[in-house]
């Protein structure tokens, strides 16, 4: 079973629109970490954020915000006033404190295209 | 601080050959992980090394192996290459473990013909 599900394969928006990327995860561990990464066409995965399972506070960083809800096992990512430079594939990932230490489970990614 | 570097960036090999990819982590980082990215399977974990010891391994055949040196640099080797091994191989480094941010290198694009 997929530990991380990103149901949206592709999203297209026009510049300045807000867009939310969904991420649903599955784990039996009580201690785990969630991540978002951005992969531009160059291929390199760029770290965006890490949250631990004990911190459900939402976070805002400039135009980016993250909504972590343990009750629904979701960790959604919102880009406000999107820009063309936001076009990339976005990955949500999970790591567990248990036996799979050191391993990230990635979702399949959401391709975001922002049109001018 | 320099980021994660991977060499070579691009590689073309023939079926049956073997290949070695190299990864230099961020200075001070002791954990190195390797991932394979393909359009069909997405990002899949290969293995993770910490202080020269393999701590975790993904579901890949024994043809895939790796090692880590005392300076934390890591190599991965794929023997008897198959067409399906064509992929982007990404290396990530982190301070200690998966509880920390993993920073990725630019990847090595391997094409097997």
C-alpha cells in the first residue's frame, strides 16, 4: 500500500491564482516526519519543509503555507499568488522513526504548471 | 556551504556492463541515501549509509550495492546493467538520520542501451 498519496497528478493555474497540493499519508508510527520537496525541470529535489508528528501548527513561509492535520492524515501545501517560477513537480514524503530509519517514502508527485 | 555533488551527471552504458556513481554529501553530514527515479515507479529508496554502515536497504536486487567512506562520500554500483535500470539516481545527505532534512544532489542520469 502507498504510504504517501498525492491524488492530483497535474494541476494548471494562471499566475496569481492560489493553488493547494494535497498529500495524504499512512503510518502506524506515532513519531514520524513529513516533508515537501520541489523538483524543477533541472531535476534536483529542493527541500521546502519538514514537520514532525508532534507539531500540528500550520506554517507559513512567504507565499507558501502548510496545513498539517493528523485527524485526516493530511499535509497539504498551498501556494498563494502563484508565479510562473513555481512550475515544477512537487513531492510529499514521509519518514518513520521505526525500522525504516533513513528512508523517505515519496508520493508520486504533482506536476504544477503556472501559466502567465 | 557547498551542496551535495554527484558525478557523473550523465552516463550511457550498454546492457551487461557495470557502473559506479559517486556522491559527496554536504560537509558535516554523515548520512547518505540513494534513490532511483523513473517515470513508471517514481522515487524509490535504494539504501542509506551512516558512518560507513548500511543502515537500511530498499527492495532492489543484489546487483545494486553501495558503500560509504570515512569522509562520508558514498558510491553506488550497479552490475550487469539492464534496460530497466535507466533512471535518474539521486543522492541525499542529512546530518544524522531521516529526522533531519535530506538535501538532494542534482542526480546522475543513467541511460542503458
